[in-house]
C-alpha cells in the first residue's frame, strides 16, 4: 500500500532503545542522521517501505478514554505535521516513550529510526508521513575486496539485513481527527512484543470494508474448524467444502449479507443460528461490531484464500487438493488392510 521507492526521506533520526528491565540504556542522538548519497537513500527506502508493499490493513491511533491527545504518539505526530522543523526533537520524545513501554525482559534492544517523508501514497492520495521503525535482529555478513594480487575478505558481526524489518509503522497526515491512517508491521510474533502495537502505538483497526471482509472470513474459518464438530458429525471433506463455498461466495459477490451468505453456504438452520451466535460472541469479546451487510474487499478475499485449507493430508504419502464438488470423493474402510481409503471420481487427467 505504502511502498514507494521514489519518495524522499526528508529527515532521519536514529536512537538506540535498550530494555530498561535489563538495565540497558536509552541513547539519544543529539542531531539528525545525514543520508550521504543516493545509494544509501535507495537502500533505506527499501528497508523501511518494502515490508509495507502488500499491507492492506489500515489502523488508527487511539486511546481507551476516546481522547486522542492522551495518545502520546498521536500528540507528537500532530506536532511534527504542524511544524516539521521540530522533527528531531519530537523523535527523541518518541524514543523515550518506546523505552518506557518496552519493559518486558524478552523485548530486544535495537535502533529506532524516525523518518519524515515528504509524500507517500495511501488509498489514492499523496500525503506527508512519519515512519517509526525498529531493528532488533542483527546478522553477520562477509565482504570481499580485490587488491592487486588477490581477494581479501572481511566481516561485520552485527549487520542489519535490509530485507528483515522487525517493527515499523507509518503515520499518514490524513484524517487526523479520527487518529490518522496508520499501517503497521510487527515480525516478532511474540506475545510479549505486543507492546509495539498495543502499548506504544495504541492502535485500533479501522472498521472498513477490508477489515470487515477479512474478519468475517476469519470468524467463519474458525467456526468451521472449531464449532461445527460440536454440532454435527462432519468429515474433513465436508469442512473443506464449507470453506471452499465461503470463498466462492466472497469471490462472486460484490456485497456481503449475512442471511444470504448463511443460506447459500451453510444451508442448515442449526448451523446458521450457531454461526450467527459465534459471530456475535466474537463482536462482544473484541468490542468491535461487524455489520451484517458490507461491501466485499477483494484484496482481503485474496489474503484469506491463501490460508484457507483445501488439502486432505493422508499420513505422509498423499495430499488431496479439493477445489470443488466433494460428492466426487468418497471415504471408506478396507477390512482386509485395516486402513482408511478415499475413492476419487474424475473424467480426465489434466
């Protein structure tokens, strides 16, 4: 969404944020970091913006009280957008905030990069943006140089892989009154590292068509996997068929309607009632209502289609991919071999 390798990094400030629980220091740069040449600028754009290229979710900065001014990241972003000449000063305050909230002992120290972009694209408009990024993972790398007679090798033990951004967010200068448009990356996949999204940024997902489509498909997938067994004696092929039919519905329709979807896909009154109750419980738990009708976002459908399982895994010998009519596959049991089997019907090999 926001990857644009031609944009200008107008300002860059780098600070070292340690873990205060481990008595690691916060080291603040007193001056911005110059970008010395075009090659470095290109590499930095790739490092900072590349991971956001396929990011479709848009978030908002928020606060539990509803008062955005109590969200410190929002406060400093507002100050920067109002007067970019004070960018470095506010970047220091953002580093202090990250240091304060990152107190879990498993959180890694790392460099925090604050960037000011003159213009980045977001949903069809070009706006100024603030990027906040953190590198925690370091890797060794080798360099090779040739002199007059031979190649010489050197190494750097604590180098940064520009294809592996650990954490990042981009705050776009649009819709400020609603908490700005924000995209986010967190590659750590650790429960304790939720401090980036929850404690530092205090983000909430924007309840738009993309999020609604993505959420309903996620809820339905979990419902089929976790709830249907309690209601019906279902085979794995039946479950795969239900998942395939749901993706088919979302691909073939412009709008979602829960009643139409339920009758076309589930087509069972007890199952329909259970699914609606499952969705309602999710909304109450997450405190995020999902409308019963909304426009379908095709990018969210494509994302979910990649994780919907349509594969039967049989021991370690066979995988059967089921893309359509599950009436053409039968399950049985061979008494002589004392093994299960599947019988598959088809017209021709492709």
